[in-house]
């Protein structure tokens, strides 16, 4: 009863336990109403919803508890919630903020577990930008020179190329390296390699080594020549790795052409040492991969590893004399590490030591990965603090990713006086369809060396997007982005907001990448603070004119006022030609007319040409182009570069050969594929060709088991053969393969009985399988012999067991019928006596 309404005005108080709301998650909002018992209404912004509410009355009025949530795809930002009484006599509002997040996904596609030496492997990677801002990715692989890739939010791209499996190896390690946001990520696939021809040398008797000569030059820079030797091998428990390349007489160290002298050794993979030129790498907070000359020693015991190092950085003049020690422990899904690190840096006060202590913890479970770095530095400037956090969470259709870096003004790791926050959230609304939001902020002052891009920008933006993977060839991406960019090294500082659309088509003979943006931009370096029109159109079609030959073009148009005081029309154009006619030849050329002022990854090639040929153990290659190379002062230089190289692969003998004999033969069978049959002899593996032939070449004299395994289903063959190899003997074997016999059938059963187990007995061994819903069954790949088929089932009348005699390739049909048991009830004529 509102007896006090005339004397007091009603009061409303809205409260929430947190001001930051995670999209899609529920939380509780409390509304206190004093001075009245009149009901009210909660007004929610678009995309917000009320799950339920609870009313609690009291003497002063009442309190209502609302359980609220937001749409999973709601845009990040601040929202106002309002509660007002029905008579509008009182109201209150509360502002809450919705989070956002970021992610790049790279998936390896269709690489086999086994390969034949000299095979041409088709390598494909599916790269998808699940963030809400364009990302530039620099990638390279063991197949040849790398390139850069621009992906818009939600855009995906299929990268494909060919790799040749080398000969004379037991395994082939495919590698791809990606540089994204200043961090290297590596992707591997290790394949067992089977012989396709007799090996020249056994692995244990040789140390593979590739030696060669390279002539190189640059303008500016001059010309020079280099000798190089690269190889790795084993001698028992001893492993060696060598990489020698030099000298270098150019004025600045171009990528891949600088001199390098490196030797690595390990004993039984338990301890080892590295001497010479290598990259010192710890974490994104401390060192991403600083190249230099020095030494390090490591040892493993159980789950622990210990390492000490000394390192003299090269190509970067503000650091020297790095040394320290690291301890790491890893078991199952948990890892810890601690690092003590000392280096000398150039300050205004002169050269001074910087001491860094760092701790790292990493948890990696089924759906969540968490990493945290904490580092403290001490220098002439004082104590400094650095933090690095990374979180990846995947729950059902939700993906959450966060990465953050903080370093104060006195912290001197890889970053100094820097901040980075990248948060991204995405939701798969349907197969191939996804929505997401991202918020990104960076104010970076990186300390890279010559191998890293030089960057010192301020960059912040948020993006919302919808992506549609229409089919295996097409995808669409629609997004809206608003942000700000500036750089202390280049004269630009602007804001922009735009709507973007991207389309990708990847066909067998035609590919197309199309990008369009329409919005507005504000040049903050001008007095006129008015938004101006922004238009961008980018088209990149490519076509396969004939097998192995691809021709592509690039065209881009920008109408913008981001960089000057007048609106300007910018044009970028280029093209590429790729020709890979066979495994021995490859040719590639790529050209782009220019770079925009705000393109950070300036290693992107303006002109790149590569031609190479491989004949047996001889390789010739020519490479050249025009590129932007960073220099120690951070300014960089555009240079024409070129090189001509020749290399020869040899096997260095490590000990005298033992007595040898030859093992060869052929897999034979009528109407049966003999290609791809795997044969194992000792530590050698061979995969047959289309004719079924195999040749292990020369092997040590002794007794072996020749194991046979077919990659085809339903094929029978001997599992093993005993082989006795004598010195200088020639052993030829014929291995028969044949199609296995098949027993098919169908079980008919009464209503109410769905599926039954079928038993197959052969020479005392019993196999079972469950019938399909229609009652059918099939046993395949059976050897020659007698087989008995029967059923076991209680309370039913079963058919008698059926025995058949099978020959190679027979196919037999056996019908079986299950009936309901008949019960007989007998009545007697005499009266029934019941005694009490």
C-alpha cells in the first residue's frame, strides 16, 4: 500500500557485478526500487535478451533480479540498459560494455603418411582469418622462396604447391614457416619414405652432404661469391648438423646471402651443443629469433632440460654480449620454464648491462590452451616489467582467442614501452557459415634485428564480420571495420571506417580474389578534420593456360586522403607467372608496381624471379628481383638482387662397407593391383611401381624377414618370406598376391528382432560381425579354405550352420533365416484334482 507516495519520490538503483560482459554468456542484473511498489519495465538494447526474472518485496519497495544475456554475434562496445516505472515517475540507466576477440587458423590438407622417393607431393594449406581486421602473413616452405598473403577478416585462401620427395632418405619432413604479428609459427608433416629404386648407400654408412658455389650481387651492394656445404647425419648415437656459407662481401646482409658458419652435435638426443651462427629464440616478450654468433650447450634428463648460451648479435648494432641459462620442465600437457638472461645495450649514457629474469607456464588441454610469461629487467634506467598472455578456447561452436603484451618504459626485452591486446570471438552458425567480432590495440616499440620487420606503429580497430564458405571453391566475406593507424617512422596518421566485401574462387584452372571497400577516412595530420570518401577495389585473377603453367594479374585502385592533404587516386598493378612442367624444372616470376605507405611487411617482393633445374645429384638455380630490405638504422633500402648457384649432393663414407648381396623381385597377381605394395627388409622400405617390381639394391649379408603389406583392401598375400643374403649374391623373389574370397549373405528374422551377430569359423579361429539394419552381412579378404557360418541367439529357431569351401577370389552368397520358436501345449482328458 503506497501511503507515502505523496511525500517521497520513488528511487531506482541498477547494479551489475561486472561492467564487462562476454557475448552470449548470462549474468545477473539487480534493480532496487524504493518508495513504491509499482511495477516497471526493463528496456534492453538490440541484441540483448532477458532469460528470466525474480521479484523480492520488502518494506521500502521491492528488488528484482534479472538474468540477462546477449546475442553471440553482438558488436563489441558500450550499451545502455534502462529500467522505468509503469507511470514514468522514476527511471534509472546503467552502461555495460561487451567484449570482442581474434584468430588465424592454418590447416594442413591431404598430405600422406607415406611417400615414394622422387614423388611429386601436392601440398595444400587452408588459411582462414577468423579475426575482424586484414592480416598480412609472410610464409615460406621447403619448396622454395616465400611470399606474403593479405587476408581480410573471414577470408580464407587455399595455398597449393608441389614438393619433390628426395631420394636416399627414410623419412621426409615437410615444413612451412609463417611470420604473423612478429611471431614465427612452423608446421610439420613427417612422412615415411619408401624406395623407388635401389639406394646407392646405406644411411648408416654415409653422411649426406650438399656442397656448392653461389655467385651473388646487389645494386646497391656490389657482387660476391660464396661456397656452401649443408648436411646432417648420424654415426650410431652421434648426430651432426652442418651449415657453412661464406664469405659475404656485400655492403649489407641480404636475406639468405649473408655468411653463416654453424655446427651442431648431439649424443643419443640426451645432450648436445651448437657452435657458430644461430638464432636465439625464447618468447614473444624476450626474443623472437635474434640472429648472431656464439655457442650453447643443452642437456635433457627425464622431463627437464637445461641450457646455457653465449650469443653475439649480428646485423643490429645496439646489442652485444648476450649470455644466460634456461631451465624447462614439460610433462603431458603442462610446461614450466625459467630464464636468466644478460645482454649489453647502447643507451644515451653509453653501453650498459641489462639483466632479465623470466618465468613461463603453459597449459594445453583438450579445448583450452593458456600461456603466461612474466619477466623483470634491470638496467641503468631502473627496474622494468614485461608480461605476455595467450589464451585459446574452443567450446562446441565457439572459438575464443586472446593475446596480450605489456612492457613498461624500463623493460628491455624484444619490446620496450609497448602494449598489445588482441581479442577475438567467433561462432559457427552453420556448416561453412561463421560470424565474429574482434578488438585490436597495439602501441609497439619493437627491438628486432635484420631478419625481422621494423615496426613502431599505433594501431587500434574493431571489426564485425560474417563469412560464408559456400563450397570447396567459393567463399564470401562481409565485414565492417572502424579503426585508427599511425606510425612514428612514416608520415601517416588516420582514422577510417568502411564496409568491406571479399570474394574468393579457387577452381582447377581458374582462381579469383576480389576485394571491395567503401567508407570514409580522416587524415589526422591535417587542420581540416572532416571525413572524406574512401574507395578500394582489388582484383587478382589467375588462369592455368596448360598443365603446370599459371598466369596471374593484380590490379588495385584506391581513392583516399589518408596520406596527403588532397584526395588522390592510387593505382597498384602486377602479375605472376608459374611454370612447373615436371619434377626437374621450375620457373616463377612475380611483380608488383609499388607499396602503400602503411604496408608494414616491406619484405613483400616488388620483383622476384626464380628458375631451377634438378638432374640426379646436380642442381642449378637462378634467382633475382627487386625487394625492400630492412637495415640496422630502421630506414631500409630498395635493392636489385641476383644470384646463380650450383650444388651437388654427395654421401660421405663413414666406415668400410661390410659384405653385401642384392635383393630384388616382383609382386604378381591376376586382376589384382600390384602398385603400392609395401615391402620391409631390415631397416629398408620399398613401394612397388605399376609393374609390381621392387629392388632393395645391395644389403648386408645375413638372414632377414621380408615383410609384405598391401595398401589395398581385400587383397591376400604372404605376410613374410625368409631371406638369406650371402656375400655378392643375387636374390630374386616372386611374391604372389590375389583377391581374397568373399562370403555375403542376408539374415531374415521375425518382427521385433533388429540386428544379429553372425559368426565365421576357420581353422579354430572365430570372427564376428553385426548385420546391417536390413540384415545383410559380408566377410571379405578371406584366404583359401573351409569356413562355417552360424548364428547364436536364444529363444529363436536358428538355421543350421553352413560350411563352404573357398578358393582364391570366390564370392559366395549364404541366406539365413531366423524363426520364432513354436510352443506346444497339451491338454489331458482326466479331471484336474485340486487338494486343499
